C-alpha cells in the first residue's frame, strides 16, 4: 500500500484469505443455505424475513453474479444448527433450496 510515493504496508495472500474466511463466515458455527432466487427486487428480502421472524441471527449473505436458468445463487449462513423447520417454511413459500449444510467453526 502506498501513501503518496511512500510504501506503508503490504497486503499478502494470507491477508486476502483471512478476509475471505471472515466475509463468508467460515470461522463461525452455523448452517449454510444455498438457494436459487429469481433475480428480481425483493426476493432476498422474503428469505431474510423468515430468519428475522424466527429471531435467527445471520452470519453472512453472499450472492455471486452468476445465474442458473435466470435465477441467482444466494448463500446464507445463519447462527443455528436447528434448520429443519426453516427449510419447510422456505419451501412452502416457494423458495428453491439447493443445499443445506451444518458448518462447524474452524
């Protein structure tokens, strides 16, 4: 990193990897939902409202720009391993869940 022409720091691969681990919540126990949502305003809000209504804390939300059949992939990690009823509620509401995984902390 430069401050004008003066070197004041170096960002290493390790720094980038540590940031990635933090951003995606790999260091926190929880449950990771991988879902496909219509790429339309408000679709993510509906999913997040299910977690809010159940008073479940969200660790991370990631949505890469890639789409599958017009739907956008969203990965949401929540701070609980109790997810069976949440899956039922989301599916009943019409949300497409690709995968659910309990995530232990590192």
